[in-house]
C-alpha cells in the first residue's frame, strides 16, 4: 500500500502547526506597524472629520520634572492656606451648602491664632520693637490658643514667650505651653479692671522686663485684643482665601468673637466684594456681644446681680465670648448683620453630632460656630452657601468641654433636630 498520502497529511499538519506558531509571534508586530501607519485619527481625517491628537497621561516618565519646586521655609511658612470643606451632615439636613474653613490645620499652633501670632511678631519687628535672638520676650494674656501659637512661632523666629492665662481653662493648653518652653502664669479669673486680670498681668510683666537693666532683651506686650495687626492678619489671609476657594460665591459668613479679629478681618475683606453677604456673629451664653449687635448695648442676662456664677463669661466655651469692647471687634462691628446666641447644651450636642456623623472632632468655639450656622441655614432658602470656621481640635478640650460632652459611642443615626432642636 502506498504510504505517500499519509506522509503528505502528516507533513501538512506539522507545517500548519509551525506556521501558526510563527504567525502568533509575528502578528502583534505587524498589527502595531499597521496601527502606526493608520491611526484612528487618520481614519477620522479620511472620513472628513477633524483630527484629534490624544495624549497619554496615565504614565509618569522618569524624565518629567516640575518647572518649579517650592519648599516651605520653617514651620511659620505652614500657616495659612487651610482647606475649605463641606460639612456633609449639616449640608444634607439643612439643604444649604455649609462649608468649614479648617483653621485647626494651620501648621504652627493648630488654630487661626497662628495667623495672628505671625502678624503680631512681623509688625513689631517692622516697628523696631522686637529683635530676634536678642533675648526679647513676648508677653501675652490669652485663654490658650493665642498663647500656643505665639509660643510656637516665637521658637521658630528667635524669641521667648511668657503667657498669662485664667486658671479655669483646660489644663491641656497650659501643659502644651510648658512643653513648648513658654513660661506660664495661671491666674485666678478676674474682671478686666483688676490688675491681676490675665491681660493686665501680661502687660505689667512686659513693662517690668523692659525696665530691668539686669535682664537681657526687652519685654513686648503683644496685646492681641487691641493690636490691629490681629484683624489685619485675617483681612490679608483668611478673607482672600475664602473668597478664592468659594469662587466668589457665598451668601453668609458665621464666626464667633473673642478678640473679634477673625470676624472683623474677614468681613472687611468680603463685604466690599459681596455686598449681599450676611455676616453673622455666633455668641456663647454669658457673652455680651449678642446684645451689642442686636441692641447696641453690652449686656447679658447672666450678668444680672445674683445670677453670675463666675467672674468672666459664664460659659463652658473657651476662646470666644467677651463682655467688653475691643479695638479688633469694633474694626468690623458695623459690618456684622446679625447675631445668634448659642447655649452650652447646644454646643455640647453639636460637638457630639459632628464627631458621630462626620468624624469631625473639634473644640467648643467651633461647635458654637456650627450651631449658629445650622440655625442660620434654617432661615435661608435651600441652596444658599454659608462658610464658618473650625478653630481648633477637640484634643485641647478633653478635660473640660469634652468631659461634659461625653463619648459618641456606637451611635450613627442622630439628627440635627433631635439633638439640638434645629
């Protein structure tokens, strides 16, 4: 029997296998060449359509280099340009766009007082009142945040810090000041007319330092309540940042006032650009600023004889609220359209709500700001945009404010109306 047909079949099968294997390796290269010669853009052109050049941005080549690299010079360069973000829970429940300026992310002392401290020192240097690394010491009376910012910036710029604060403030603040190398005087709360009031104490210590020939350097009283470098730091920084981050589109700004620098500086920048903008003061219980805005008098019902429990502002809230007029507050008072009073109970409830619903853990003044913001949002039409300020972290308020606020626990379904009645 002739075996040639079988041999032909076998040879054909082997050739087919070899050809398939070879074509498999050759085809991709052939396809790439074809695509290179006739790209999709060429197909479009041949069809009478406009050519579109596409770029591949999915890969970063080792040869790519940024045009300009900017490295921050020192911790003081990390002050300002804080993020603006939407508070989701409050925005969803009120129907307004509620945005928070995250001032607790300032890079020195972690509060808006970083801006103030930096500008206070810069202004004093320009006036020849401070010289770095000369032994000059900055004295200030503060409830804590300004002191922390000053102590940090002082170390960065070659100065010493001496801080006077009321003894009833959260101990976390004085502990941190000591860690930063500041001298801390905790003095009993007293009226502003008392020489031992924390502000007056700082002023007198600065004068004593300067007058003492045996002590190196000079004593400089920063005077955050009256020094207009305070509000100017927000006019030059916080206000422009908010305007830019919002694209110039906002309907209201809400903030509390201690020295009054934040609300005055932001109002003075934004109002001329946005005449329709509402500036609203958030005021804690015991403070007289609410009545100052509403009725033109500095008075609070908790100031009545026989009702006052402590010698300063009668509230658990720290950092905002005051019962006297300051130069910084007056710098923007006429631009403030309204004021909202916030109770301690409302501030505590808001702090828990923000932690529970948004993972935002802030201090007492921030909680007051958010209560006032939510209440204002209920008064406005849905879709309005409101900006407020988150001043500092709740970690500075553990022993006092958050000790009363308590833990959030496992809750996650609280509502604004149920917690605060808004």
